[in-house]
C-alpha cells in the first residue's frame, strides 16, 4: 500500500473518530449498561435460587428435628400412660385413657364477634361441653348452639374453665371479658405474681390437668379475692384445624 493511501486512511479514521466519538461512546456505553444489567439480573436470580434451595434444606432439617422430638414425646407419653395404668390397676382403679379428636373450624359465628366459631365435629354430643385445644394450648370450650358445635374462644365471657396459677397451684376460674383473659376468684391470702404460668387444673373435667393456658401479666386486688390478667399462649388467629378433648 502506498504512503498516500495510508495517509488518506489515517485521515479518514481521525475524522470519523472526532465526528462520531460521542455517538460511538453512547452506543458502546448503552450496550455495556444493558450487558451489566442483564448480568446483575442473572446473578440475582441465581442467588435467589441458591438461597431458596438452602432455605428449603434448612426447613426440611427443622421439620426432621421437630418430627424426631414429637416421636420421642409420643413414645414417652405411651410409656408414661402404660406405667400409670399399671399403677392404677394395682389399686383396682380404672385405667387412664384420655382421647382427643381433630375438628375443623368453618367460620366465625358472627362477622363482628371473633370469640365464637362454628366447628365441624362429627362426634359432637350436644349434651356435653368439651375442652378446645390449639397447638397443644387451651383455646376455649365447645358448646351446643341450636344443636350445632360452637367453639367459644378464650376471649368469650362464656368460655369458663378451672385453672391453676403458678407453682403453688393457686386455684382460679378462667373467663374472658371480650377483650382479654382473666383468672378470677383466687383466694385473697394467696400471692399470684406477674410471670406466673397458668395451666388447666382438670377439676372441671373439661381439660386434663397441666395444659398450658398463658402467663400472668397483671394482678388485680378485689374486695374479697384476687384476679389476674393472662396473656394466652393460643394465638388470636383461628387455625383451620383444632383439637377437642372427647375423653378426660
């Protein structure tokens, strides 16, 4: 190639560079931005998939551990029940055979009343009152409403059952007041404290003894007795399925 041609080509290159450098940089910059955005998007999706995978693995492991714990508890419960029944037989007493049944909550009785729910309860006997459980905690009672099973949750004033308060097992009566759960009629000379745990006493035959109800948050001095305010363990949200004690 002659020197003249080389000089002409260089001149054209310099002219194009000066004339179109801004547009070229813009095009190249735009392309780089799109490539970078695509890279970040792909990287984010990959990271999300990785996080999702590990999250699922952690959840699976958690459920396995929880299942093992429940299996152990079930085995220990069976062993305890067997030992207890042997002791009862030694004293010519009927064996202990508590039973619970799963029931389905099918809706609130009234849209503006979150303390009552209708239940699907196949073995319901309208002449009886049952203890109602939510995730192993006391959640209320089951009564008949026009022959249909109705769950009265802890906040309902008609959900009444016997309880113990604290390690000293101070006797009281749990009852809702539409807003919170109270334990009433604790003897005046007893000393309940904030933080005391409340459990069912079983004296009303609705629950077994020892089912957890909640924790004392306030102590109220009455004229002839004491009342405590309780924060329940059962959540205000009503799950699709609960349990009913059919034999105490």
